[in-house]
C-alpha cells in the first residue's frame, strides 16, 4: 500500500491502529483512539491483561473504566496475545517498557522484540512509531536496521518509521493522553504526514519536529531537568539539616521570586519509571560519542545514596532517644513513589526498608493505595493498620498521601522522621529532612 | 533609642535610612525609598560616584535619571563619602559587593569593612540589614560578633540585625526594586517588626522568614537553580553537537510540555555578578560542615571549561574551511554577559577572546552597549565597526543583542560560529552551539 492510499484510508477512518504493550502508556492511548472511533487492536503478551480487557475490566488507574467498557463493547477496541494479527494493522504504535538492568544499562530487549514481531508480520505500507523513552538515535540506528533486515522491506517505500514520546504523568488530573501536547518526529516527509494524520485524531495538539532523534532527546531533556533539580534540592536539604536551616521554609520563600525560579522539593529519593531511568539512557549513548554527562552522573550519585542517607537520619533520630536501629520497631507511612498513586516502582521507601531490615529493624508499612509489596531483596510485606503507629519506636513518613494527617501522626507517634514535610512544624519528637 | 521609639519614628516618617554602597543594588534602593519621601543618606567610597549623584547624574542603567534628579533636587536623598555620618541614621542597609577571589573563595572584606564602619559610628537603636549575597550564617556568625565587639553594644538591646537579599535583575523591564517581592529574615521579633516597617515603605511585598540564615539560603537557592540548569543545558548542547541534534529545536519542543518543565538555553558560558558567584559561597561554607556540594561543583566545572570548549568550536569551524586559528581574523559580536545590557562582568566572551588571542588569532569585537573592554589578561579592546564582519575569517556571535540580525550576519560573513542561535537556521557557513 502506497503513501497516498494510506493517507486516504486514514481520512476515511478505515485504518486499524495496532498498539503494542497495554500498560500505563499503551492502554490510555488505545482508549483515546478508540474513543474517537478509530479501530484499535491492542497487542499484549500478558494473557491475564488481555482477558481482563476483553471482559471490559480496567487495570490502569488513569483510564476510566466506563470509557474502556464503552470502546470494548462497541468493538472499536479489542486486545490479543496473537502478534500475527499485526498484518491487520495500518499503523503500529509501540509502548513497551525500556527498563535499566541492575547495572543501570539500558535494556533494549523489549524494543528489539517488538521490532522483530512487527518485521515478521507487517504488511507493506505500515506506519510504525515508537513511544517508549529511549536514547536519541534509537529509531534511526537501532530499530530501522532490525525492521529492514528482518522484514526484507525498505524504509520510505514499504514502511515509515517515527518516534513520538509518551508524556504520561500518572495521577495528573489535568493532563491526560488527549490534552497533553505530543512531540512527533518522523524520518521522512511522508512519514510525518501519515503520523500527523493519525495522531491528530486522538491528540489535541501534535508538535512535529524535524527528526526522530530530536523527539527522543526532547523526552530525555524533560526528565533530565527533573532529575537534576530534585537531586540538587535533595543535596541542599542534607546540607541544610547540618546548618539548622529548614529547607522547606527556604523553598517557600524562594517561590516569591516572580521569574526565573521553579520550586522542586526534597524527599527520600527519586522513584517511578521515568526520572530514575531516562537520563541514564542518555548517559549510556553519550559514552559512544566519547562524552561524559557529568551533571547526570552527579545527580545519579546523589540519588543512589539517598536511601542510605535516610537510613542514617532514622538511626540518628532513634539515637537521640537512646535507641538503636537494631531491634527498633519502624513504621513507614507510604511506599508509593509519589502521593496518591498505587505505584511503588523504584520507590525509595522500599530501598530504605531493605537497608533498615538489614540493620536489624522490625519493619511495618502502611499505604492506603498499596496493599502489599515485595522489596528488591525479596522481602514481602503487607500494609499494616495505620493505628499501629502508636506502638512504634519511630514512624517514617516516606510518601505524602493526601489522606495522611501530619498532626495525627505527630500526636500518636513517639518519634517521627518526616521526609516529606507533612508535619510542617517543629517539635522535639519530629526529625525533618 | 529603644524599640518602640524607633517604630514610632518610622511611623512618623522621621527616620533616616543609610544605604552603604551605591551600585546597581544600593542606588535603585535609595531612589525607591527617597521616592516614597523617606530620608536617605547614601554612603559610597567612590568620590566620583558621590559627585555625580550630588549633581543629579545617574550612572546605573536600571535607575531613571528623572527619578534620581527629583529625589536629589528635593533633598530627600543625598550621598556622601563621610562614613562618620552613619551616626545620623536610624537604619543602615548594606549593599556592598561580595566577589570571589581568583581562587573562587568568598571575599568578605567589603562586608567586614562595612560592619567596622557601622560599629565605629552608629548610635544606639540602629537597625542594620545586609542585602549582599553571601553564605548562610554570615549575618549571625560573621557580622554580629564584629559589630558587637567593635561597637561595644549588645544585639537586641542596642541594635537589631537582619538579612534581606537583593533580587535585582539588571535589564528586567517588568520587575524593579519596588515590585519584586523581598524576602526578609531578622534575628529577633523586634528586628522583624522594625525591618518590615522600613522595607514596606519602598517595597510592595515583603516576605518575612524566621531567621537571617533562611533568607541567606533563599538567595543562594535561586541562583544555584539557575547555575545548575544552565550548566546542564550547556553540557547537553555539547553532546547534541556531536550527535547531530539541534539543541535549540529540542528545547522549543520540550517547552510544549504544559507542566514540570522550565526552559533554559545554552550559551558560551555563564556571566554576570550572581550566577557564577553565589553558589560558590555555599560550596565554601559547606566544607565547614564536612559537606561536598557535588551538583554545584560539577556545574562549576562545566562552566569553567565552556570558554575553552567554545575556542575549540571556533577552531573546528575554521579547520573545516582549511584555516588555522593562528593568524585568523575573528570578530566577536556581543561581549555583554546577557542581551541588551552594558555589563561585561564575568562575560564568557572575554574569556574566549583571551584564549583565541593566546592561540594567535587577531581579535575584534562589536558591541553597541560596550564601547571598550579590558579582558582578564589585560588586553584592551575598542568596539569595532559592525561592517568589518565581511573582512573576518570567522564571526562569533556571543551575545544575542536584539539589535543584531541573524540574517544580516550570515549574509555578510564568510563563516559564522553562532553560540546564541541568532541565525536559527542551517547553512554551510554556520556552526551552531
């Protein structure tokens, strides 16, 4: 199928969009397209997820269960584990994970596997866009050769490749898939026209850039900005602790500057699936250009040590009350990586838990969003009753869920280590970051 | 004079405010107070400045000559080199320089000297506030002991000490002294009440914090934020150059993210009297707390190397045209540290000039705001005619003054090294940062 034929098909709303990976990026995207009447076929390796979806059952907090049931019911959206059905699709949007391995190196296996599946089954005239965060040049230098060689097809003639980063911010009540501007970079003018025609159906504002590598870099810049600023304020918070300066009061005052300042807040570390990962994709590829990214490296170092430093803070607080960490009962309030979400990926709380357990603490946690967790070291814990805080030697506030009350925590705890400023006051039994 | 007496005097508008240091901070502040009918006595060591002021002559770009002439004419504001007149003042606001020495160590001599002059001459019941940027704890641990011991007076009884950072942004057309919110931290409740009563006469919004060290830290946080973000984007720009990615296009696209991103732009380095200095005050005092500020250190390292890296960029551009830097005619456009101001302090352009001259280049510059400059190495240059660009081997754009035209520069130059994206396009004779 040629370029004009595909454009006409899109204009007539007869195209089928395949979405690979139905997680927190792919599923909202699938529902957004299907909600506009576009036929969407979701590909997912997990049989359980596919079964849920076919039965109209939602598993992503940012997706409305009603919207999902509606597009499943109407048949506009369906999901499958059968990747051979890629041949039915006119466009494939890839939303697979791009994790780091244990040594902080990019794990490209999901993208590679997606490219191989696509190359195996796609028909001629397919548009392909990657949405997963990855290092610049991935689309052009990593994906293109795999697809061309495995499919025996030629880019620009038989298929079109592009990159458009997801900008999902879990829990954001204002900006969802549809109304978050979307950056989009294709390899050719034809690819650009096709991609725009497709994305503009579901996304209110699509911003084209001149190449995939520009779009790849955009996403990394956004999250590198966050990484270095959070790391900077965390480092300053640690210094402020030593200088008897309340960093939280400093930040509130700095915010009165009406230009040129953007407040970031300290915390027990950096969590989630973006900020602790994305910049290190760039650091990785930079080496290939004989280039050290010193800011990212330094930020990563601060971040890596935060859980340990928080353990020291807990130990110091207990020590002032003549208690050792060894044998102490410690309750963590909040294990989600940010407030009011049910996601504990890369959460610093879990890393602190692992370290204090290793040092002999008896650990409990309470999180209204997360009933059970498994830490990196394999420790399995269930969320305890909040009221147990009064029986603890120390209560550590690691996530500022809006249902938590600083006053109540302080009133009912012997000792509070507040890493979130939820207490927002001074008292002899409060130790703040 | 006791606390209540001073407050009453302020309420009756009968107080005299002394301002020490009549530079780009002190003079606008003096004119702001005097403009509200408050009697201001300015102290300045430079006889030439005092003579100018007494004759109603302005020398600071952000001060309106009319406003100055008016307050001098009415006698509300006068200036003197006679520091014994400190005894006439009810309040002293210190606006002296706080430079770094050649080894990037804080030079506290101006603050020390100001404290000594004040201690020598002040009457009992004087309010003293420091406005100069400095490391946290300066007011409490550095100034207080000097004043108490030299004056033989007791803080809280005989005088009150506070800190309130200047937030002057030279060239800012919207935010001036009067309408920029002012953070203010006193050592005692009485000092707070006096300081608020005074500052609120000239400043629309005064934001009190609980101590001088909080206020000291606020100013450093604001400029550290800028330092690390500019350094980060400069480092990414260098990498992007190697990866064939236009960093400027990346930034414009990242700006479409409607939350959580603040754009900073790369350039030839960091200049001015705040960003290259303030964070290093904090780095200095941190050592005293056995603390390394790794983010500031890394940013400082990037910044330190930028002029050298820009020299390499110029060399590479010339090399592609088979020219060596040695013997090349090089014109720098803009030596001010930011657009549309007449200030070249810490300007990276001057550092690049020094380096390329050392390597044998024949250097010219043109800057409509700065008729002549002296570089760090002592080289004296006068601004050349802009039209000389056509005779140069390379034209380096170092400041994006709004009177410069990217198109005109490209049209009339053999080769352009554009460190500001003023050209905003690709061409065979343009090398961008």
